[in-house]
C-alpha cells in the first residue's frame, strides 16, 4: 500500500479502503481478471495484442501493469476500466497524479486520460530529438 503524501495523514476509512484494494491486488481473483482482460482486449481489437497506451511497447501479463481508470467496479471491472501500461509509464502516471492535488479534484477517469495524453506527447517529443 502506497503511503500518504508527506505531511498528510489518511483517515481510518481511507486506510481501510487502501487495505481492501491491496488485498484485492494480491488476490487470485485479480490475477484471473488480468488474464480475462487480455482475452477481452484481444477479441475487441481484432486479435491485436495489447501495448502500453503511452509508448506502444509490447505489453504482457508478466511485464505490464493494468491501470484502473476507475475504482467504481473494483472486483468486477469492465475491460474498459483498465488500461495497459508499461511499468515506467504507470509509475509516471501515479507520480504525476500524486504530486498535484488538481488531478485528484477531477474524476479518476478524466485525470487518467489527461495524464496519458500528456505522457504520450512528452514521449513523442523525447523520441523526435
């Protein structure tokens, strides 16, 4: 479980939610959901395998992360609730989201989509140098 930002504490309710989330992320149910997500994604994309939504590198269950665009259906996620990301860009997304409180004032889906767009733009600019 990620620690609170420096200087801030978490409410008892927030700690309980984070513990519940952490338990789910370590569960057999989550690993099965990831496997099912790959099948659903591939079927919905004409057999195309997932890639990192930011940089386009190959994404695998072993080396990739699935980012939750929303926690509204945690434990019963729709495949659209999850997006494939390489570890580097998933960590960057969370670093940006945690660093600036303005992101947390948006709906999680909206903040995620905007940060992904920013990371894509930054990645393209770095590659074109």
